[in-house]
């Protein structure tokens, strides 16, 4: 049975450094497009619910909107299995190109989708198709792009792979900035009729640039020198299932942190009586925090170990979750919301920044993209992607505005279990 090893590190040459920089740009653009689309959808959930799931019950419309959002995550593990296996059999470069094309299609459908007032109930079906395509492509993006990054980087694996996460911070910043500007400068009628489409059209612009760059990439040495598995998915599930489950668990704090941040504009409007602009301001700050701090945290993880840094984040999430939400519920204001989201952004940065390096080291090269894609998407789907739906339902059912904090702490405990497994059973630092 193969054992997982750290992706090959070779001599640090100018050529390898140039290749690593190109890999950072390529992977970052893909991650940016993926997360920009996801964040915009979540941020404009109230508007999308009005246009595509109208009815007398606003809460039901919001639940249907987030249910469509959650369904796109249900298909992500399938995308991870298919596209991850494709990357392990046919090469990282080919898979990266395919995922970018699919993401562009999903975002385009969302941008031009006709509303219920135009085509009736079929509008919801169009949104569902868009989310399924985007979810399928996103299922293969993280595993394949991270595999490409860590196999291309000549050294400092955590630092180089952290840039994919930093680009997600840029997406949070841009999507929240769009939300803030559109909500404060457009009339209600303009925002609900056409304004919400603007960020999706902006997202499409990123696609062709990323597609061009990915077409110019060279395949990684690790893939060239490894013997491809004929059935990488079967090998992953039969020989490395423990590593898959460990990887899925360690994703928890990172993914729940970002989805809580995305949920804040909805929470602010529906439950706290604070304007949506407050939630978007918080997202702007959290995005900047992630963009600036994640590469620094990647440097730290190269020195002390990714698992150790992520453990700090999980402990902080458990300790701070309830006080943060108690503060926000008892003192609802723009300042409080921005403060809470900023702290969540710091926790997310410490949890997400080292994650790609840790997960890549769990799997051997011949099934690395498959293993990472499967474990990452299981974690994101079960612990993060369904969070907005679960939180909306929990608050509606229990009437407690503290419910998100308990959910957050539960996921953090699961992450601690995964990190213990990574450090104890699989000897990851």
C-alpha cells in the first residue's frame, strides 16, 4: 500500500520559482472565480429569494434559496470524484482547464437567468442548473489546483498553497464590496430588477483570463514521474479511507467560518434589524484580513507545521463562538457586526491558510487530486455548504439567535478530532 509523502521538493532554481509564480496566479484565479460566484449568491440571498422563490412566506423563500445553494454542495463530492480522478489519470493541467470552463458556464447561466415573473416556476429550475454546474466544477477545483500548486512549488509548500486561500479573501472582499455599493447606491427597484446581476457578469470576466493562463501551464514533475492508478477513486476509497475522513474533518473550522461570514448579511437583515450594508462591511473587512494574513500564516505553517496552526484556530472557535454571537445579539449595530465578522475572518485565516499543505501531505501523488477533492468536498458539504440552510432552519425552529454559535462550536470539535487524527495516526505536523 502506498504511503503519503510530502510533494517532491527539488532544487530552487529561477525556472522553478517562475513556474511556481505562474501556478499561484492560475490557481488563484480559479479559486477567485469559484468563491466569488458562491459568495455573491449567498450575499444576495434575500434578493434572489424574492426574484426566484416568491411567495407570502419570506422565510420559506429564503430556505428554498439556501436549499438550492445547499444542493449545489451535495453534487460537489461527485465533481470531486470525477474531476479528481481525471486529474490523477490525465494530468493536473487538463483538469484545471476543464474546471475553469465549467465554472464560467455556471456563472453565465446565473447572470442571465430569467426570474419567476418572466417564466414562472421554471426560473427556480434554471437557478438549480446553474448551481449544479458550478458545484460540480468547484468539486474538482480545490483538490486539483492545490495538487498542482504544491507539486510545482520548489519549497515553502504551505506558503505557496496558501495563495489559493488568499484569493478567496479577495473574492470575499470584492463580493462584499459589490453588495455594499449596490445596496447603498441603487434604489430598491433597481437592485431587485437588475443590480444583483452585476457582480455575476463581473465574475465572468475572470474566466477567460484564467483559462488562457491554465492553457499555458506545464504539467508537474510529480505527475510525470508517478505511475497513474487505473482506478484512483477505487484505490482512494479502499486503501486511504481513513485519510479521506481525516481530511474531511479538518476542513470544518475553515469552511464553517467562511459560511458564517457569508450568512451575516442575511442574519443582519432578517434577525437583528440591522441594514444589509453592515453585513457587507463586515465581509469587506474579513476579506481584507484573509487576503493580507493568509500568506503570513502560510509562512508560519512552514515553520511550525500546518496541523499545529489549525489546532489553534479550532480552539479559538470553540472559546469565542458563544461570546461573539452573544455580543452581536445583545448589541446589534454596524460596529458590532463588523467586529464579530473580523474575528471570524482571523479564525478562518488561521484555519484555511495551512489547510492545502496539510491535506496534500495526507495523500500519495498517484491519488493526490482524487483524495484531496473527495475529502475536501465531503468536509465542505457536510460541515459548511449546508450551514446557511441549517442556520436559517435552526433560528426559525428554536427562536434562539444564539443557535449559530452552538453549530460553530460543534463543527470546531469535529475539526479538533480530525487534526488529532492527522497528527497522531498520520504523523502530520
